[in-house]
């Protein structure tokens, strides 16, 4: 389970990225695509085109973290139909998104089992 402080900023990249990107590639995507400085302590969330893989980039003050999740079944719910390149989420919303909850309807996706 992921838990971040309530004061932390979380930015979700609306457009998918190439999941072959690692530390430097995701860092560049945060700077160039989202127009944010990763050293400001925010969490950046990226997804692949199929919405089956998710990566988080986080600077903790001493180094960069990259966390990844691959779904074995189903797809992540993801914002669509917006002209913006990023959305800001509360830490609780990120936990729901990663946990398989459909944010729009507030219900578990059919493939999700506890």
C-alpha cells in the first residue's frame, strides 16, 4: 500500500508515455511534458498506452524513486477527453486509482479482487 503525506502534490500525466523510460526519461517527461520541476518533491504518475502499466517518479530529497505496477488483468481507469497535459490528485485519490477503484463512479473495477 502506498501512503503519501496529505500535503504532497501528485501530478498525473494524462497522455501515455513509453514504459521503457526509467529515471532520466521520466525525469525529462516531468520537466518537458508536465512543465514541473521534479526536485520540488511532487509525485509524478505515468501510464502506458494500454493502461496496464503505471510508474511513479518521486524525489525524496536525497535521490529519485521510480515505482512500477503492472496489472495482470484489466486496465487502470485514466482521465480522458481533457486538453490538459496533467491533472493534480490528492494522495487518497492516487491510492484509489492504484487500488483498482473507478474514480468517476467510486466503485471497484470488475477485475479487481481483494
